[in-house]
C-alpha cells in the first residue's frame, strides 16, 4: 500500500473517532514492513488521560505487539502533525519515519493549540507558562550514579 493510502486510513480513523465520541479528531497507525501493526484514535477524554493522544496510543499498542520498547523500522502515519509530547515519544521509540496530513496551524484553527508548546522549548524553564523550578538537592545526581555503576542494565 502507498504512503498516501496509509495516511488516508489515519484520517478516516480520526473522523470515525469524532463521530463515535471516542475522543479528539486525531488518528494514527504504525506500519512495519508494509503491515499495519497498531492503530488508534485519540482517547484523552474517554480514558481520562491527557497523554492518550492517537500517536502515543498507537506507539503503546505497537510496542506491546512487538514486545519491544523500540519501533525501529516502523513508520507512523498520523492525521495531524505530532505535538511536542508525541514528538518526544517518536524519538524515544526510535520510529523510522513519520507521515502527517494536516499541521499544527490547522489544529490551532480548530482550538487545539499545541503550537505554543514548541515555543516553550526555547524559553528558560523558570520563565515558562508553567514554571519549572530547579531545587538544588545534594542527592540530585544519585540516580545517575546508580545507573552508571549498574552492570546489568537494559539500555534504551
Ligand atoms: N497530534 C495530536 C494532537 C492532539 N491530540 C492527538 O491525539 N494528536
């Protein structure tokens, strides 16, 4: 199947998601070597989970299916450009490529404004809309010291 056809399915999923009342107007699928291995619509309101974006749900389902914490060789098709949270998840999951249909500006026009979060990345943490305040505790580096010393760790 072509990239266009997979992406069309993500759009159809997003429309169905709205019509069935499952959540926001977003749909995503993950394809490995031409085979769809996961698909989901947005589930934020249904699951009472602000992280349940379509892309995150599809990544979770794909990882469970592959029994892996990485999605190397997988392609994500999403009805809309991923938000910064999903962008992070895309990098952490090592997806190979992403195709999207509409973009952050289209989302903003529909009152889903996540484009400002991109701008927040460049703002110093303490000056962000949600202040992120560093407290200088003596134990701050202990977790990394424990990790560095651990011999049998599973790296990711
Ligand atoms: N790109 C997205 C933005 C918001 N919600 C989603 O599920 N997906």
